[in-house]
C-alpha cells in the first residue's frame, strides 16, 4: 500500500513544532482513498485496523503484550508501514502515545483486557485533559464469552465484562467494543474519526479471536473514509468580530494572551496573524508554552499571575482590554485563583465560542476563523508593548559558580538555555522543572511539551519516548526530577532499544520538591538511588548509552560538551545533584498560594 497518505504531521503551524492536527478539510482529503482489491490474508480485521492507523499518520504503536492481544499484535507487526514498540508497562505505553500525539498529531497504544486497560487508564485520562487524539486499543475476551455468565482471568472475578468499558467512558470521547465482524469496520472507523474530530482519546476493544478472520468489508484497500469539515456560522462570526473589534479598538492599551487550547483549535497561525496585525503586546499562559512564538517582536513572556515572567503580569493586569485565546483557568494556572483579571475587560475565545466582556457570547464560531477575521478589523495599537519596553529591566545572569561550589539550579538552566535550537525539543516533568523550563526562551522551531492540567508525576519518561520516536528530526532534552523519574524509570530501556538520542537531565534534590512547597512532611522524602548506575544496568552493553553525574558547574560544562559532541549519537543521561532547598523563586510563591487555596476552610452551612 502507499503509506505516504498517512503523513498528517506535514501540516504544522509555523509557530511551533507541536504536530497540531491539520484542519479537517485536509484530513478529509488525506483519508479519501482508492479501492484496490486486497488478498484474503490482508482482508482481516487486524490488518484493517493496522492500515487505518497508518493512514491517519501513526507509524509507531506502543504496546504491552498479554494473552488477549497477541494475535492482534501479529497483524499489526505484519503491516509494512507500522512499527510495534514494546514498553515496560502499560502506563508508560500510554504516556508514550501521549508524547507521540503531541508531535505527530495522533498516537496509539495496545494493551490487554482489564489488567492492562486499567493500568493504562491514568495516561489516557491525562491525554483527555490535554485534548490529544489517542487511540487506545485493548485485546478483549473471546467473542463467545460475552453473555455466558462465565468468569474470566484478568477481570475482577464477576461475569460482567463491562468494568473496563465503564472506566474508559469517562476519559474517552468514543468507545467501541468489537465482538463480531459484521459491525467491526463501522466501529473502528467511527472511533478513529471521532478521535481526530474531537481531539480526544478513544477506546477500541477487539475480541481476541477476531483479528485473523477475513471479512468482505475489509476486502478493498483502503476503504473510502472521510471526515466532515467543521465550519463557523458565518453570520455569528461576523457579529462576534464586529463586537470584539469595537471592544478592542476603543481600548487604550489592549493585550492578547495565548492559552493551551490553541492546539486543539488549530489556531496557532491565526493567533500570530492577529498579533502581527494588531501590534498588541503578546503573552502566553504557562500551559501554552511552545504554542506561542517567543521570537515574536512583541512577545512579553509568560502570564502566570504572581509568578509571571518579569513585568509581564503588570502589563497584562493593567491593560484596559485583554483577549485570551484558548485559556484554561484552573487553580494551578491561576496560582490559587489569585489572578488580577476582570471579566468586563476580557474577550475569551474558546475553540468554538467567543465571549465579549460580561456578554454577549457567540457560539458555533471556530477560533481560527475568528482570530483571522478579527486581525483584519483591528487598528494598530502598540501602546501596551511600548509600556512593557519602557519598564523592562533585563534579568541578571546567575552568579557563576566558584570552582567546586555546589551546582545551583539556575546555573544549570542557564546552560540548558544555550543548548536550545530549532533542532531540539524540551520535555518538562511535573514539578520544579515546570517553573525552570518556563523561563527558557525557545528559539524558532524548538518544540516544548509539559502536562500542566493533569500534572501526573512520571509522565515525562514515557512522553519523552513517544515524542522522540515521532520527531526523529529533533534531539529531545528532558528535565526530570528524581521523584518523578522513580515512578516510570523503566522505559529508558525502550529508548535504548529504539536507538534514541535523547538527553535526560535527572535533577536529584532528594524528594518531591513541588509538594514540599505546597505542604511539607516526611512523605516528600524519597530513597536516593544511584541513578546513573541504574541506567547503566538497564543499558547492559546493548545500544548506545552514556551517563555521568555532575555536582559542579565545570563538570556540567564538560558533560554538555560531551553529550552534544562526542556522544551526540547516543542516549545521554546526566544526573545533576543539587541541594534539596534549591528551588525557583516562582515555585516558592506558587506553592504558598496553591497551599492557601487547598487549605480554605469549609463554607458555613
């Protein structure tokens, strides 16, 4: 078959390298296909599913084998355009599919029934929270066992097989239980197309005895398949643009702020178009880092309330009008609900809805259409950016460490900053890496990913595996704390098996530092590992791997020179040993405010 039709990642916004899905019109044109007849050995359910994955841009599937999915795995392996990557556990397979989807636009994982499904569930929930198209495939029970009142292994010991399905219903946008061949084609295609349209995970369970059986509905390759494009209500769009333009054009110092839903709205380019046309000061919410171009001439930094980039919050919160494109205002992004914003000054643009001030709201309007149309109606106004430029004082560089002085975290990230280019991507683990990586200035084309809404510690190991596999043209730099690494360390093994060239900075400060700053206790101290020794043991002489420990700046400089020079074709693991209280000032402020929000007393009855 011609696997070139599956290259969905060929249409990426200029503002980043995040693999945002192209508009549905492009998807539609990609997925219309010929009707060449295939041989009976390829006309099976398993090969149909494999072909479908390739057609939508999935060339790597992350899996953990189990007796219910083994035959299905055989058929996935048999697909020429598909590479099966075995992971050490289901959670990491799900995280890897998440990271893959961030770069490629869609990801997939395959696990076994219930015992595997419930293990991957946490990763699927995280992908749901981040609006990622992810196809979670489960090898299910034999079709003859449904409705028989039998008790199966890998279940909780009751004859009802629906426990796994019921768990997935809350964290996926479509669920397909394929236990007969007659509707298998329809269910599989509906699931995959729904994942792409909704930009959310879907669940597909396939009975273990069905993947190898031919069926007439799979006899033509590929079966025609298309997605209906979403369109804005044109009259509503015109009225919304008119209201927003009037609101903004009468403002003295308006600003615009990009949010994380720019990705799912496929509106990065339209947001830049608006910034270029308006001249407004341009900021990003923390969870939108990597979606908003930091090389833009009017970019003023990260808006994160009290822990914003220097001088950014002052400009945003003093503006008399601000447009937020795709925001999520949760307790983390609002720093314990402490943002100094006023609803009557705000235009909130969500993927399909616009609200101007205290009202009105306009529905059935696509964000990208709205931003592009609004760009043509705004008067140029650079007042807010000029104010920023007037008050801005460049941050001082951290003091250089003296010889044999313990390495400081701010010095570490100064050196990581110098490593970044359009050929790199940064993965930031949940924890203080959020705050330190947030201060990195991303060069044009440099990828950036972290999981702020769900905030699952350990996410980054699997996500690094998946992202690096999808974005083979970039070298991934992952910043991971020791506590998070202990949750998911095993799949360094898979990175080595795949020949990846990732650089991991393991920041060893002896505990769960982010939790220490919210609420300290003995549970935040962890057992110290010999992390480089662990990775060396995982390496075991197979594949290219280089590890080192650094305690001082001169050792760090030497390690980076080696990782980017002599070992540039290796997986590199650099353990950085720092003091347990060496945290960013932003984490200290943020932690105290989140702690205050968490500890509010009950309202009186």
